[in-house]
C-alpha cells in the first residue's frame, strides 16, 4: 500500500474529469482520472461512483485504486456500511441498488427498482425554469442519488430516488417499500440518526407526478422534512411554510451540536419570487431543526450561483466546505458567516468529501427531536 503525501489537506473534490485533493498550497492533485458523481469515506477508505465505469475504491486515501467492473448501469452514489467497511452499496440510474461484500471488488444487483409495482412513471424531469408549471421527462430514468446504511439498525438501507420517493429495506434488500416524503416523491438527500433509528431527515424538491407518464408539474412545497417513525410519515422542518425553498444537498457535523447544513438552490417557482431571479442560500440548524439561519452574508446572501455540494470541515465543528456548479470552492465559518474562497476548478464540482468526517450518515440526536 502506498503512503499518502503528508502535505495534502483532507478535502476531496469530485468533478466530471476526476477526483482531486487540495494540496494546501493553492493547487489540486488529481487522484483518480474518471468522472465522479458521488464519494463515500470510511477511515482511510474512499469509494467513488464513476457513472458508466462503475465504482472505484481506494484503501489508502486515494493514492491507489481498485476499479470495479461495469455495473451495466450509471453508478451515481455509494456508501460504506459503518459497521463493516467491506460492505458497500451503490445507487444507480436507472434507479437500482448494487451491493459488494468484499470492499468493492465484486458487485451484485441487489434490486432494480423498476421491478417494484407503481414505478413505471419514475423519471427525472427536464430542468426548465421557463416553464414553471410542467416539465417532461429526460428519458434516462429516475436516479438513486442518495443511499444510506442505517448505522443503528443492521439490515436497513434507505435510498432516495429522484423522482420516485424513498425506497427502504429492513432486511438487507430482500424486501423493499416505497414512501413519499410528505406529499413529495422528489427526495434529494438523506440524513439518518445513529441515536434514534426511527429518525430520517430528507431534503426535497418541487417535482410532482401528473396523470400522464413522463409529464411533471411543479409544486411550491419544498424544504427539509423529518420522520420519527422510520419513514412512514413526515413533517416539514421549515420554520416558514410560505418560504419552502428548493433544498438539495445536506450534511451533518458528527460533533456536538451536530449542526445540519443544507444547500438551497434557485427558487424560481416560489410565489414570493415571481421574477425568477436566482437566490441560492446556505442554511444551518444547530438545534435539531427547530430553527434555521442563513450562514451567508454580503455577496453570498443573494448568490447567483447554484451550490453543488456541502461537507463538514473536519477541523472545526459547525464549519463547512461548499462548492458551486461553476467550480468555485469555499470554506465557510458558519458562526461568523465568514467565507474564504479556495482555488477553484474550471468545471462543475459534483461532490465533496472530507477525511475525518466519514459519510456514515449523522443527523439529529434522539434528544433533539423536533416537537410536533
């Protein structure tokens, strides 16, 4: 096993042209030459979803790689089992889930969700803000963008399918059930609570099904939802129901007070934003979702770029790294709402990961449940 360079910072950046690591001197070191759609970290291990190339796994912080076989699907997400890092699952497009029991060397299809009843209309709509009312399917199928092992309940895997809903197994993949998040079949990201296995936190978007397969309508209901009954029912955590917001990527700091940070994309279909200007925001809750505040200030308080990923800063509790679709990268001091721009990329950043903040999902602790 190769020894990693000591001057490299713990932040990994995934783009369409590869996986990079910041070197601390204003540059980036490419560690994997493949398109990166999702990253998972467990100790020194790293796994990357690389689209048609399958899943790539490293046991030495990205210095060397084992390139997995072609899954026959587009690999778009990946997760380590926090109880056994040799067990991994990968989400795909069209919506399916794959599993490996040997550290990513071999993979098997766990479930193609198209085989489940009621999924014929699952798809991803075109992103066309000018329509504001309806949209048509892209034709590539729905995507399992988020996949999580439950760290407190062996056998449970929670998958977020856009657009379809949450798909949950309690027995390692033998049986699956589908649930919507509130009235939303449009989950984006998922956080699970190690201290309370019945708690699931989900960010959502605006897409809703219509009676016609392949045609979607937009709903003004978005925001972050929480379930305290293992996903059987959800309630909106957002403070202001008139300002729902299109929420997408999330992270939760693994250290007290377990701050949750969510990226808010442009809100072009909101009633209070009729002109459709882009107003991306970054919000954080340090009290289990009871209250949320923007950690943006100055230029970033009304940002014209879309955030593409967010991850905790492993050195400072509550602080985060956040990226944009235009390739910009920032370290955010959440308490002081101070932003420091890091050397960026000339392309969209798809995902981030940080050593020391394993992607074993963390979320609100049991004592921090939001009161009904």
